């Protein structure tokens, strides 16, 4: 992607407002994840998953520690390698792993085809074009691509030949998944959009439709969930032509489950890990992100012990197959952490210069170093230094760009960091109060 003033502004906007990462363009200010991204792309996207393997990675970092940044940036890498992606937020009130069928339905609602740089700008920029999420849009895009292909190949006979092709949409692990997809495709050939919409309700768990019954499509069963996930991968790879699918499950910052539900959640997670381990989920790469690894695994019991055994090995350049990716362990030394912050600061400054058509003065390097030191030393409760630094750095660059300050002194940097701490801790308290209300 070419960095223009408009794109630089779109990248900076969420960082300036709240310190959260933008949904695209993260490579322009990222530092510290390069080695892990290179390894994951090389070993998995270009090899294991592409060749019908599967994988599970457990990602942890504290509040503001870079989980969202990590998943957004790897999502772009997956798109570049022709993977469909899906980001599923998990919470105790809506979608959680103790109800795996609901998880599958959420995947069907949020799956997304690879998007181009132009589409990213249209979706995440000022135009705010709606994102085309869900299996409905995946099937439509697949159908209209095939229609154009068959019109070129078969001219006036394209519809006859396309119906023959539709009859080959078979051999899925879940027979009902296959029937639903096949009949949805045929309904688009016949321009029967009511039938298409009615059949699509099956993926939401709604079976009370005449069309589903007409074609012998039975109600989804929880015991069939993994077969349906495998069928989804088959659709994406064998028929549509994607390399596979990368799914991000995000536990967010707070979860609250009853003990019994928590046991079911962890047991289902163990099944996902084991299915990936024996390569029985072809073409799928799972990421499961949590804010606190220790808290997630603190309970005792057989299910927890089994998960702990599977997650005890940490990902590193020497051990790229290990499942546990602790973002805070990727850059272990204080010196490296400080260097990464300073690199991020310089990249953010470059974005400012591009967006505002200006050049910072000689005080930039010293300002970046001062803010990096203060943010690194001021980690507040559960707030990681990365988010503190980004939010403080943007405030410092605002002052430098308007020439309100020639440089950010250590004292000024300390004041900016403390102000960001208060704001972030207030946001964290708001989250806690919201949780208490339920």
C-alpha cells in the first residue's frame, strides 16, 4: 500500500483519539512483531495451512499489550496470501466456547474474503463502505465470479453449464452444509433471491423454513459442529479457491463464566487444539487471544491440566511450532523493549509528517526517547506500556507539530504519561463497573 497523506490521517485518527490500533496500515508503525509474523507466514500460511494442514495458536498480552494490533496486522498478511479471515469476539453473554455451535454460527456471520488495498481505504476511510461479512457475501462473490467466467467460456450457454457445475458442489463432511450451499448457488443462477435468503437462515441456526425442509436440510446439531467447520474449509479451498481460513477468537478484556460453563469452554478448546494437532481441521488456522494467560488457566481440574500441558511450550524463533505466543515474551529484555518503542515513535512521527506535509525539528529524537523511557517505566496496573506509549507519543507529536513545544523534556514526558495513565485507568474502571452490572 502506498502511504499518502489521506491514508496517514486514517491510520493516525484512532491512535490519536484513544490509542487503539486502526484496522489497516499497521505495518507503517509496527515494531517488535516482525520475526513472529515472518515465521508464521513462512511456516503456516505458505506451507502447512496452504497444504491442508491446521494449526492452533494461543496469544496473550495484558490490556494495551498489542493483541488487537497483532491480530489486525496478521489478518492483513493472511489477506495478502489469499486467505479468508474471521474475527469472533467472545463474551459470556453472547458467544463463548462453552457453546461451540454458537461459535460456528458466529464464524458464518463474520467470515470475510481477502480485501484489496483499495477496498481497505473504502471501508476504513472516510467513505465508510459497509464491510461485506458473512457466508452470504462469500457465496455471492463466488457465484458472480463464476458467472463471469462461464459467460466468457460458454457465451449463450453459460447458464446451462453453470447449472452443471452447481451439481458438482458436493462431498462435504456435513451433508446438510453441502445441500444448503449447493441450493443457494442454484438459487442465484435462477435469480430466486427469496429462496437464497431463506436458505441462508440455516447458517444462523434457523431451520423453520420451507425451503430447507424441501431440500432435506435438517437442523444444525452441536455434535456436528466440527464437521461443519471442515465443510466450510472445503468450500473455501476446493470450490472458491482460497488458500484457507484464519480465525481469530478474542476473549476481550473481561470474561465471567460459571464454573460448569468454564469447564465446557476449556474442554472444547482442548478439542480444537487436538483436532489441529492431528491435522483433522484442514486449511484452518485458529488464534485464541486472552488478556491474561495465568488468569485464564488458574482453575484446577482435568480439563485445565490438559490445556496447560498443551500450552506449556512458548513460541520462539527456535521453536516456531509451539502453540503459546506471549506477546510480552517476544521482546524479553528492557533494552529491546525500549528500542522497539523508540522505533514505533519514529514511525508515528513519519506518519505525522506525511499527513501534515511538515518535517519535525532536531528535538524529535530526544522527545521520542524521553517519552519511551517514561512510558516503559510507568506501567499502571493492567495497562501495558505499549498502549501508554502510543497514546502519549501522539500527544507529544501534536505539541511538536504545532510548535507548542520545541522538544518533549523528561519532565513534560512524565506529565503526558501520567495524564494518559489516568485516562486509561478510568476506562479500565468503566469496564469493571459495566461487568459488575451484569
